[in-house]
């Protein structure tokens, strides 16, 4: 997850794939957005966190 968070700091989205889940993470205009997809059911949950600082390195 640390690598994913470092990527969004530079404006790049990230993806982590496990046997059970796919996690997509992106910085959407200062809002952290995670899409978590259950690979077995195909259901996706979206988590959004606002108040991010641009160019922050405190991950």
C-alpha cells in the first residue's frame, strides 16, 4: 500500500492485485479515491477521503 500512496503523490494512479481483491487508488483533485473489487463476486466498493494535501510526502 505504501507504494500505491507514493504513486498518487506524483499524480499517478496505482493498482494492487491479490488473489481475492483488486485495489485501484487515485488522487482526484485532492480527494483520495479507492475502488476495491472483490474478484469472486465482482462487487466494487468505493472509498473517498477528502482533504489531501498536494505534493505531501508524509505517508
